[in-house]
């Protein structure tokens, strides 16, 4: 997905399309469940429930249930891939947030996405309110991992420039990774590197921060990461008095950052240091 600025009409069409897809996924699931119940009912009547026939009924039921789960999983995966591309590749948290609000899902995954989008827009306190709610609900077995809780906490404290809290969370996450050997998070290395880079900036260790962000820039392909790295590298360049590099980095953010709060921050930095032509 290219970074583009959609018109209001384009945005409404995109939002409506995602809402329609989300509703269709729920309708398909309901339809499949109904078909499962009907199929089992007919099978029971036809085969009876005695002896080996009971095993056949059970086997058919499992097969149908697995089929339903597979279809639902496939639809969910495609939906989330296209949805997250609006943010990851389109750098458009405003549009992504509008989609989340319109689909009105109570699923924790969408609550987590909403926190990320709000933080990307600089709406930190709104994000914290949702995060606090998720933390309370997690006691009732809501499906959000400790790692994800802590990661969202870090994003909040990083955005608030709360270095002490950010450091505590980073240490906790690194310990969690070592103890549990979490493998389902394919981007763990990237996440930890990003957190270390953020903390290095907060600690004014600019050479270390620059090295980490340059590594991320070389190894990651999604636009949201590239924009974020360029923003931080631009900020670091200012601190190291390399205004030419700072101008190039921050201009990249302004050109490609779409609705990210970092675009506003990049403009403020360029204005403050007279980097505009």
C-alpha cells in the first residue's frame, strides 16, 4: 500500500468496505454454525447414536467444526492483513482508528490496535484509559498476553518521555522473553531493539541510539517503521549538530508520514532549527 492522502469520500468508501467485510465474516460464521447444527441433527437421525455410529457422528462433528474454524481463521487473517496495512504501510492512524470505531468490535485485538493508533496520534491519555481497562479485564481471562500488556505500557511511557517507567518495562520484557522463550512473536527482536533505541534517546546516548535506528532502517521494510526511524534519526542529527542530515530525515517524515503525529513533530523541529528552505 502506497502512502497517500485520501479524500473524505475515499476514506468513507474504505471504512464502509472494511465494515462490510467485518459484518460478512460474522454472518458467515453464524451461517456455518447453523449448518453444523443442522448437519449434526440430520446425521444423528440418519445414523442413530448407538455403537460405532456414535463415533461416526462425533467424527463428522469434529470435521465440520475444524472446517468452520479454518474458514473463520482465513477470513480473519486476510481482514487483519489488509486492515493493518493502512497503518503499517499507509501510515494513516486516523483512517485505521475510524475503521476500529465503526466496526464496534469488543475483541481485545482491536482494543490493542486502537491504543497503538491513539499513541501514534499523540493522544496518550485516551490510549492509557483503554489500556487500564484492558489490564483490569485481563483478570477475567481476556485473551491478551502479559507481553502485549507490557509492550503497550512501554509505548505509553515512551510517548510520555517517562524514562524510569520505560526502563522498568524493558527489563521486565527482556526477562519475560528469556524465561518463557516466547516464539509466537516473530518480531520480538525488532520490538526489543526499538525499545532500546527509544530509551537510548531518552538517556541522551545519541551515538548508541543512532546505531540502533540505522540497523532497524536497514532490516525493516514496512513504511511505518521507516518513517519512525527517520524521525528519530532526524532528531538525533539535530542533537549531534548535523543539520543537513536532520533536514533530509525530517523531510522524509513529512513526505511519507501521512497522518502520524510525528509529521507535526518533524515540522516543529524543522521550524525551530530553521531547516525549511
